[in-house]
C-alpha cells in the first residue's frame, strides 16, 4: 500500500534555531518527492522537488535530502524565522500508465517562537 | 499569469443543500486535481481531471460527489445533499500537460472552506 509518514507530528522551536523534519514512504513505482509549505488558511506551496537520482536540493534556508534506498527524506530548515511557522507536507508521486498518483503525508506542524 | 483561483473562498450550507466549488487552473494548465482537507488532517486526493475527462476518481466518495472539467470554464466540484461531515477545506491544484518527464508539479489554489450547519 502506498503510504507517506511524517514525523514529528508537531514541533516548536525558537527563532534562529535549526530543525529537521522527516518523511518515510512506501510508494511504488517512485517518481519524485516534493516538500510543500502550507500556511494556515492557504494552499500548499512547493519548496523542493527531487527525483530518484537526486540526493539533495536546496531552496534558500530549506534543504531537502532523499535516500531512495531507505525511502527516507528530510527537510532541514536553517536559522528559522517566525514566518516559517506552517505545516510542511511531504508528497510522493508514483507514475503509472502515463499518469501520476500523488500520496500526501499528514504534515508536520512547525511553530517558531520569538 | 494568475495562479490557480478558487471560489468561493468560504461557503456555508445547511444540511441537505448543494455545494458547488469552482476552480480555474493556471493559464495553459489542462490537468486539475481536487483534494479535501479535514481539520487537523492532511490533504486527501479526491479526483484528477483533464479537459472533459475524469482520469482518476478513486478518492471521490461514491455518492453525492461529482466533478467536471468542461472544455470551457472552470472545473466544478459538486456536493449534493451536504452533511456535517462534508465540512472541510477543498483545494484544487493544476498542472501543465505532461511532458513525459518526471517533473509534473502541481500548483495549488487557496482553497474553499465549506461549513455545513
């Protein structure tokens, strides 16, 4: 069964600190993995996207890693800011028959405190 | 190039009424996806449409829910005889025609928050 699990479920950190969010998946056949940021009351916005052959991808203070062997990904946030408070969603897509299936994790809710 | 647009942003219905949610994809995008997000939960896939075709509706409840993406105009998610359990945020996403590669990014709209009284 295709599944995406994220941990922790929620996280509180102080402004300026770093944090790492985890994503484990069992999706086949794997196509790519994305991390999205969803602010409260808004739609998700893409942060990074990685294919099977990519190990790491950065977008400013966000760095995503992918280990396709262990089927794990992480999102590292450096020097957190108050505006980083949001839900971070890991999405894995599987390709089959010319279309894509997108399997969403339940997200990690990050709260950055001043 | 405007992003994905959804309207209304907020919709209140009484039990038994119909809800119609609209989604206008980004310009040039021919693929539309609908997702439902219950409070404190992740997004759940409902249906994937291309112009005039339903490609995958495996996440759509069998009864009361329907979706369309006509040749002209927005995609519509229709919920008949709404119940309290339908209260959720409904997000639409669009993507460009598949190029055959592995990048097929979805761009999300701001969502419609449906409240059933």
